[in-house]
């Protein structure tokens, strides 16, 4: 075998080995690329699901807060109206003349105390409000 043929064989073997190494490297690179794409896709899906969950929670919180605010405004309006009705009732001459009394239980027994009409709202406000609401069927 001549030197040229030996060199050609070495070059051919080297070229084949280089080609095999390059093919293997390309396959590994393609595998790594596919794995990275799959991992990125999974992470994107997880982030999207998390964002959807957080969005639903935020929307639910906003709706709940709006409902609570609506109820509070309704209660405030209701109390304002009841206060106006009670104030108007307290302005009536008949009620001003009436001697309202409350009973107090003490260790000495039952005592009665006069209740000025101005104190009526502060003392009985919630009870009166409940009675009015029940009477109005609200």
C-alpha cells in the first residue's frame, strides 16, 4: 500500500468520523432544543394557569367587595331614613308630652326611670329600627 492510499484512507476515516461526530452533535442539539421547547411550553402553560387562577380570585374579590359596599350603602340609607322618620315622630307634640319610662332591674328590685325623647334614639335605636324593618317586611 502506498503512502498516498494510506493518507487517503486516514483522511476518509477522519472525514467519516468527523461526519459521525457532527451528526451525533446535531442529534443531541436537536434533542436538547426539543426538550427546552417542551419545558418552556410547560412553564408557559403553568404560568398561564396560575394567571387565570389569580385573575378569577381577583375578579371574585372585586365582586364580593362591590356587593359588600352595596349592602353597606343600603344599610346606611335605610338607617338615615329610619332616623328621619324617628326624628319626625319625636317632633310630634303628643310624643313630646308623653312621659316615656324604661324599667331597670337592680339588686333592690325593678325601678322605672323617665326616658327623655332625645335619649329614645340612642337607647332604643336598634330595637326600633328592627321593629320598623319587620313591620315594613324589609
